[in-house]
C-alpha cells in the first residue's frame, strides 16, 4: 500500500471516514500478514467503523489472530467476513472493552462462544450460566469461564440485542451462577466444614435486585444453621470458613484477573459483626437494633446460593420487617437524613463527574423509588420489587408517582445506567466517574450510538438527563399529593387520601389531615393562581420536609398566600426568582419568630427575592428612614407606629438572613463562620434598636416641644446593647443623660428630660401588632431607687464619690446610641477612667469582682435549671466568658488601646494579640461564647420568646439543632458538644478569672 510521498493513500482516507482516529497506525495493522486475506474486504472496514472505537477494535482483532494457531486463524477470518452475527458481536466487544480484548488474546479460542445465535443464547438465565461455568473446578478456571460468559453477555449488550434492564438482569444471573460455583469449590476443598452446616448466600444491593453493573461489589449476607447433631458454635465456625473461602475465590487477583469483590458489610453490625449468623440471630438484631437504612437495604434481599430452603426462610422472615419499617419510631428523622444527597465525601473536583452519587445521579432515582416503596409497600404488595425500574413502573401504575414523571425518570435512569455500563466495560473497573479524556468520551459517546459529534452529543444528553433527575427527585414525593386533592381527568390514577396522608406522615408532617386541607385550599381550581401553586408546591413541600417543623412551614405558606394571593407580584416572585421560594420555605419552617414577623406585614416577603434583600441596613440608613417618617407623621403615636413597623421589617430581614445563612440553600452552603453570624445579628439588632430609640426620642420631643428640647439629651447603650451583642429577645439596657441648655433652669430641664423618658418608654410599649422594645435603665446609679435621668455633672459627682466596682465593670459596655452626640461623647470620656483605671485594679477590687461573680452563680441560676446547659449563667456560658474578658479589660485597658472596646469578641482578640491570654485559651472562650450566643438566638427564633436554655419540647429541640447545623436525630450530639465546649471554657475561666490576679 505504498503511496507517493506527501500523498495519502485511499485506505487512509477510508479509515478516516470510518471513524479511525489514528489512520496511519491502522493502515500498518491492516498491512500485517495476519490480515492479508481480509484487509481489502469492505465488509471488515464497515464493521470496524460501526464500533465504539475502531482503532481499539482493530488492535484487538490483530492480537487474537496472532495469538491463534495457524489453522484456526483462517477459520476466524473466514467466519468474520461471512457471518454478520459474529462480526458484529466480536468487533463490537473489541471496540468497547480493552480488558475483554486482553482475555481473547490470552484465550483466542473463546471467540467461538460468540458464533452461536440460538434463541436460548439470546436470553440466558442462571441455568445457562451455570452450564457455562460447570467445568470450572478451581478458582483460575472459574475466572476464565466467568470472562467467557461475560464476553457473550457484553456482545449482546453492545450490539443492542439486549436492553439495559435485560443486561443488568443477566449480569446478576451470571453473578448468581458464579457465587454458586465459588461456593461449590469451597465446599469441595473443605468437605468436613460442608458436612457440619447449612449455609445460604443472600444477595443484596444491585445483585439482589437483578440490576447489577459490569463491575460492582456483589453485596451478600450469609445465613447459617447447624446440621442435625452438630454443635452450633462449631457449625458457625465451619460456615464462616466456607463463606470466607467463597469470598476469596471471587475477590482474589491472579494472572487471569479477578471476578469482583464480594462485600458482606451490609450484615448486622457491619464489619464488626460475625460474617455468618443463624436466622434467629439475624432476626433478633433486626427487631432490636437495626436502623432504617438497613431495612432499605433489605428491600433487595434475594436468596441466590447455598441452601435454598434456608435462604427462602431468611427472605420470608425479614419481609414483614422491611414493609413495617415506616411504622418505626425513628423513620421520619432517618428519612430526612437519608434524603440529603451523599455528596459530602466526594472530592470537589469529582462531584461534577459523579454518575452515581452526584446531584442528579443514579442514587437520587434509586433512593426516591426505595423510599416510596417503604412508605406505600406496607399496604400494596405490587410495590415489593427489588428492581428500580420495575418498582418505578409499579409506583406509576398505582398512582404513587405521576406517569409523566415516572416516564422521564425511567428514561433518565436507563441512560445514566447505560453510561455507567459502558464506562465500566472498557477496563472492567469499578467506577462511576465520567472520564475527562477526549478519546474516552468519544468512545463512550459512540458506544451509545452518537456518531456525528460524540463528545458534544454525550455531554448534552448527560446534562439533560441529570437535570431531569435533579428536578424530579424531590417532586415525585409531592406532586401526587396535589393530585390527591385535585380534580383529575376520569381514569387518571392518583393517591387515595389515606395513601397521601401516609406519605405526608412518613415525610415528617405531624398532622397529615391538616396538611392535605392546606394543599387543597392552595391548589384546587382552574385559576392561574392555583396553576402556579401546583407548580410551586411540590418543591416547597420538599423544603418544608427538610425542616424540623414541616407543618408550620406549610401553614405559614398558606397564611402568606392567603394574604398576598391577589397581589400580582407575589406568586410571580416565587415562580421566577429561584431563591425567593426556597428562602421563604426555610424561613417559614424554622420556628415561630420569623413567620410571626412576616405575618404582621406579609409584603416583606419581597425581601427574600432581592439579591441584596438580606443585607442588614446601616444605622445611618435606618435613622434617616425613621426620622423622615417621624417628620411626616401627624402625632407621636402614629409616628412611633411607623418607626416600630420599620423595626419589625428589619427584624424580619435579620432573622431571615440568619436562618438562611445557618441552614444554607441548594445553591449556597451554610455559613461556616458561626462567629460572623452572631456578630451580624448582634450588630443588626443593635443598629435597628438604636434607630428605633432615635425615632421615639424625636417623636416625643416634637409632640411637646417642637424641634428643640429645653435640655440636651442623650441615650447611652449599656450591657449587650452597648456591646452590639443583642440577641432577638434582649431588652435595651440604657442610661439617660441630659445637660440643661443655656438659660434653662435645672428644674425645668429635669422635668423635660424625665417627661421625654416617660413618653419614649410609653410609645415603644404601646400594644400594637409590632413587637415592643423594652427599655431597661436599672444599671443607672442607685439602681431602681435612683433618678431615671441625670445631668452629666450628677453622674460625675456620683461616680467620683459613690461608684462601686460592679458599676465600673458595667460601664465597660457604655456607648452613645441616640440623641445629642457631643453629650454622648462627653459621657463616654467621663467614664473612661472608671472602666480603664490607671495601673489596673487593686487586689481588693479583683476579689470583689470574683465574689460578685460567685454570688451570681449561686443565686441567679433559675431553680431546676441544668447549669451545664444554661447559655447565660451556666458553666462556660456567656457570663463566664464576659466576666473573664471584662476583668482583663479593667486590669489592662489603661495600657492596651485594643482592649477599649464594648464588644466581647473584639476585646478577647485584643487580649490575645497583647499576649494577655494564650491563643488556645482565647479560642476556647470565643467558641463557647459564640455557641452560647447562637443557642439564645436559636431559642428565640424557634419558640418566638426569649430563653437561655435548650427547649424541652422534642420538635423545638430538633429545630434548635437544625439551626446549629445538626442533622435530624442528632440532638444528643448537639447537647454533648455544647457541654464539651462549655466545659473546656469553664476550665479556662477557673484559671484566668478565679486564678492569679496578675
């Protein structure tokens, strides 16, 4: 085939046209003497061009021909060009599987297994595969025979003779025959063990469901019994030896390769449990200890090898336990946990290539189908199938899944499984990753029938099917619930009310009947509004079910929809702004506070659809808004009503941002910096309370004095208010200071100042739909018995003569919040020497602070409260950390400017930077303070009222856990972690606060 230099031969051009990527190498192979008799046969090139990888197929063919004996070579080549079935099968396999090509090169006569084309050969079952393995009397012969059987199976697959479901079933049947052959070899090698026990092999997973991959761990469970007259312990030891030997026969790697791993880790207690148990031992475990996922796994249990009667007894015995799993106490939290995709352990660079575990992957379909089987299979035996596709069809026929949704999932699942099969077939490796290499993607696309632009076509089809799965994975749980309460076309299958209630209960709804009423009210009818709701609700119901209180989420959504349903923008916002609907679902189902705030002014839901809507407003922005509103109002009460409305709106914005940041969304993971979450809440609530007080002050002054009060007046924030550390339920601790204007008597100024304070407090506590803002001035000089407001000179005189050490400590949080700024700064300058005394505190003062703290611990802890779980006063809680930090501030603030802050975390960081506390201790205190602060925020968000301890109600406790990042069923871990964190903090407090005074 020589050609003139610089010109390509006609063969080269034909090879390119037939799909070869390396025509030069292919031309050289065709020139070999071994192919002399067929190289010019157009049938051969045509057949090679029809394979997934023509280059690979040609290389494989050359290897087989060269490996065969001389007389057999021509027989192969003659048969190849004259018999189309062999040609398609052999070249199809060689173009799709490098490993099966290796097998044929090592065993060149095995091509003859592809010649027969009888009806029995088209659809072999276990019996036919057993016949194919019958002569395998040792492990190596079994491996060779297994590969020969696999060769015929793969040939039917790549030629399209069998579809995905049939191929997967044949792979499972071949695995069944292989397990039986391996067990027979193990029995023959240890006849004494075989004589002592009965042993059954039960297939689980994809083998049990007759939907196996080319290369997959074959999951099994072993059941053993003693034969008559044999001691049970000895019998179990014998059965264990047989089972272990059988596993090794299949799993070991030799020159003939390996078959597959046999995995027995689905057995009771997993790897820690005995390999073989008696039937009674299995049942005892399942009845007492098994978790929901174990019953989910047992869905696919099928006796495949060993003692058939014992295997059947096992399957029959566990069946009632499987179909009663949905009645178990922990089924709902287990389901909620399992429904979250198993992607945490997938490396980030692989998640987009994961066919099985990634979003929109095979696991999504399989899990959804299995869950619906568990929920509805209790009362419908037609759902008792181990096959995903058969179960999906049964779910659609029973109305448990919409027919259109089931059809789309069926198509997507078949495509994704076909991709998985062809990826694994190439090198017979257990993988679920879509390759990155262009050549691999080209082969994969061509193997699925894509020839024009295989890589682009493959990627497009894969993304489309994954998107379908991702979109339908949640909806198939919920769309039939709407059908159950809707008016469907005659003859259309749908869930009965009872089945719908069962499903809602299984998904976490405590009152299914009420939930169905809400769904009916929201989605019934032929209006455009009802149509949009029917589109939104399947997704929203899934998000509600992810929360600790799905019922509250659905009820809240109905209330908001009732209030806003007639506005043109509401449903459009939820339908068109992807984040808005999910954000609303998270907010409505996370507790009482945020929904209560939203219900008072439902139009605030628009915040959830604005990309900047969850960002807190600055104090300057808020003050401008409230002061402008006061200026427009006709009287003080209406002015402050508007101001309190602004506060309610901003509280909702803050709670929504906090909840969404803590829970995360599908597109945005939960905030990992919990300290930042606490700081944002504290700053936001402080700013809006300061703006609210500024508005109330302006309204009170305008009502009686116009624009100018006879005395300059300032509000000083104290406690958590001054520290920018307010939680949702905190009062505003303040001091009031005034300074008579020039020409105004002290008496007139004092009356005006007290009148303003009284009016402010009244206005902010008027009974309205908006939450009140309680002002607490008990930290003032002389406490409750002292005057409510003092002049700057009066404060100076009191502090100079009477001030106690606790008052100096309280002044560490003093910061101007509202009113006259110059007067506020003057007050702060006045108290600086008190809170940061020169040369620090004396020993007497330190002892007094410690004494006060010890007294507070013993006297102020509520009766009956658990001191290890009280966020404010408990061991290692807020008070412990704050008093420790404040002691450092009072001792060293005069010398360290960084300590002169009202904020606990800032002061702690400054103390660490100044080497006043070791970094490890500072981190321990900071973690405890942040955790305790988050617990207080969580309690208020969940219960709608403040509290310093974890709720006792299980659902409220679970909601606190979700806010803190704990999955359903892990509230015990949450409490243990809280105790551990605060215990470590208390140890630091003991050393740093109660230890040396230096």
